[in-house]
C-alpha cells in the first residue's frame, strides 16, 4: 500500500513539472513575438561568442608598455616617394683632406707610431722619414744644401757688384731667382736628422690612403698618404643604367652601413647631391650619383653602404615605419591595437621601402591604430598569452 502511494506522488510531481515547463515556454515565446518561420536563435546570446571574436587577441599590459620604448600610431595615407635601391661607398671629400708626398727620392722610414690607415694624427706630427743616405745617386740633402749655399753666395755677390755698377740689374734678378729656387728645394730637407727628412701631417685628422710601406723606395713627389679631417664625406651611389631617366628626380638618399641598424639621411646631415654621372663607371654598367654630407661622427671613408635613392611622390598610400613590421618565414605582420591593452597580429602585404618607411599595399585601413615601436615586445607577449581573466572586451 505504501509503495502505491509513493508511486502516485512521484507521478503527480512529474506531470506538474512538465506542465510548468510547457507554460513557461509558451510565455517566453509570446514575449518574443516571433513570426512563423522566424529563427529565434538570432536573439540567443552565446556565452562563447565574444570569446571567439577575441580568441586571437594579444594582451600587452599598459604598465609594461610604459616601461619600454613603445608607441602606437593611427594609420593614415600619405604620399610615398619612388625609391631606387642600390649600393655604394663612402669616400673622403677632396675639400676635407690634404695629401702628403715625398719631398725627396729615398727610402721610407716610418715614425715611432707606425702610421696606419684611420689613425688619428695632429697637425705638425711627424708621420714618415725619407732617408737619402747610401743611395747610388748620392745624398740628395747634401746636394740640395750645396746648391742652396752657392745660390745664396752668388746672389749676395751680385748685389755688391750691382752697387758698384759692375753688373746690371738683370744679372741681380737672375741671381735672386736662382737663389729662391734653391732655397725652395732645400728648405723642406733642412730638418733632416739621423732618420732622414721628416714628413709631417699638414692638418689634424685621420690618416687615409696610405700607399707606402716601411723600407720602400719612392721618387721625389710620390704620394705617401692623405690626412682627412673627416668632417665632410661623400657617398657614391652606383645606380643600374635602367634608372638613368629617373635620376634627375632624386631629392634625397637614405643609407646604412653593414653591421648597424642606423639609417642615415643625406638631407638631415646637411648634405646635397653633387653630380650624376653621364657615363657608366669603368668596367661596369652602373651610373655614379654623388652626394656630400656632414659626418655625424661615426662614419669613415671606405665603408660600403646600402642606399635608397628618394625620387618624386607617387599616389597616396598607407605608409608605416619599418619598425612596425615583424617577419616570419617571409610573411610580414603588424600589430593592430584593439583596446588599451589588446592587440591583434595582422598579416600585411608590403610595397616599396625607402629604408625608413614602407608602403602597405594590403591588410590595413586608414584610421586603424598600429604599434610602430615595440612590435617585437608584443610578438613576445603573443607567445605567452591567452586573454587574462577579467579583461574587458568592450570595444
């Protein structure tokens, strides 16, 4: 009997519950006022929908960004100039250097500092000696001294004789000219010591263009080296001849040297374009374009460079600094800011680059905000993170 009462109670409870659920469903349906055939799922809220929208979001905390070199900029379109990429070399400016030549034929003797390419020198510092002793042609210094002393004596005697009207003024003038010639030849040699005739730095700067070695024989007037102040330098860009018609439009150049991330601008270094070659360089099909600029301090002649020659403006396009890009397996990405701490990695297709900026052909729209400094740090954050609990997605 007890079993029958319990079964009846359970059955009653089940029936009541079904009726309650059925009524609730009808009430809910009436409140939504769906039309026949209308999909009521459009009004449903999926608790995972928002999470799915942000499943690729990268969190980079604002506090961490504030402690680093980090910057976000709004993307905008601007005129991007045409670019010609080439290579070249930095050379000394001829106006910035002075050359040393041998004052006499003889053997090169290095000074105690052993001159070397790029060595700093001071004006008046002895760099070489030229020794004339023991040569088959005789001691040139001794010969020059004898010629000088004879010419001086002849000139003094001519002056005395002219006073007594024994010789004419013409004879005196001839004697004087010979004396001055002999003096000019001997004077550079007069400082000879046991090492030979000294060759001194004509100005303060850096030794360049060293062409001799110790013990080498040189003729009088042979080049030995040059001293460059290194204040002004030249950049020679070697441009493929197919770009010849565009060279007159070149207004600036960006360049960088191997082993450094620094990109230099000719215009920012108070430089200018000096010339465009009207013929190709010897043995090549490349046309030289020469610029001159102020040395920022860390550049030296002889450095090879990668160069971007800047030409006329093209159509407007989205332009970003190169620092905004990251690269993986030949694909380029930027990081788009979604909110104060949220970022999204976005693949982009790049166009031309001028060495500092790059044109974005596809993947971004004007107005979006992109990380322009610190992109690598966001990339590192992406490797570690899912969206932390409590992060708001109210965009």
